C-alpha cells in the first residue's frame, strides 16, 4: 500500500515538474497549492490510519501470546483459594452471604423494599 502511494506521488511530482518546465512565466498556481494541501492531508490521514492498524495488530499479537501462553497453568486457582482462606475476604460465590444480605433491613430499606 505504501509502495503504491509512493509511486503515485512520484508520478504526480514528475507531472508537476513537467508542467512547470512548459510554462513560460514562473507563477504559483492556486490550484497547485490546493493540490499540495490535499496531498498533505491525504498523507496525514494515511499515516494515522497506518499507525492505528499497526497498534491494533500489535495489541492482537500481544493478547494472543498472553492468552495462549500456558493453558496448563492453574496457578490462578491457587491464588484465589489462598485469598479466600484469609480473614476479611468474602467469597462472592457463597450463598449464605446472599441470604444474609437479603435479610439485612438497612440494605432492603436502601433498595426501597
């Protein structure tokens, strides 16, 4: 894609150089300056798009490496078990906690029941 863009710009620059040589009076054309500004805006948008595509590709590659690093590794389960054994950490999957919460009058009053 970048090669095509570079070739097109080279061809257009060559055409502009040929047109300058054919003109007898050296003048700047408002149309020529408009074309240059358009090219600059086009190149700027292309470079932003290319950067976004590169960042996306890099993010996908890094996520894939992380996700597929070691599916056999279950150390995260051990970490969660150790956390739940400590005092002060509440198990979010414990049904008794939900039952106690449903009987909490202050909580029910806050909910409007």
